[in-house]
C-alpha cells in the first residue's frame, strides 16, 4: 500500500475513535451542534472541503466555549471535550499544511 493511502487510512481510524469518544458523552441541543460540525470536519473525504470545515468547526467550538464560560454549573467534561476537539483540529490542520493542502484556506 502507498504511504499516503496508509496514513489516510490510519488518520480516518483515529478520527473515528475520537468521534466515538466525543459523541459518547451526554448531549444537549447546544453541544450537539458543535460536535456534529467537528465530526464532519474529521471525517470529510474531500480534501478540498476539509479546510473550510475545520474553520467552521473551530468557530462553533469557540462559540460554545464562550457560552460555557458565562454559564453557571459544572461543565468540565464538555470543556475538556472542547479542548480535545480544538487540539485534534489543529493536528489535522498541521497534517494538511505539511502535505500542502491547507495553504489556500488558511
């Protein structure tokens, strides 16, 4: 198997695992929106669409983080999920940049 295809297969497997972990947490209507956008960005097969989906997911995550910052109560699990999601998107963006596929949208 070609190295690029093997890496893509492994990346999809890791993304699926990440999605499973994040979507296993209880979801309200507020959390569902950012999670759906995030999962879409991770699993998108069209490399030309991934950069715009990453930007959309980052915006949704930041918006939700701001909402939680102003909310009362214990939201530590969702806050950690938001941090993890931003980290994963940053890693995906770095991988795309390394392979020269993120330059146009950045």
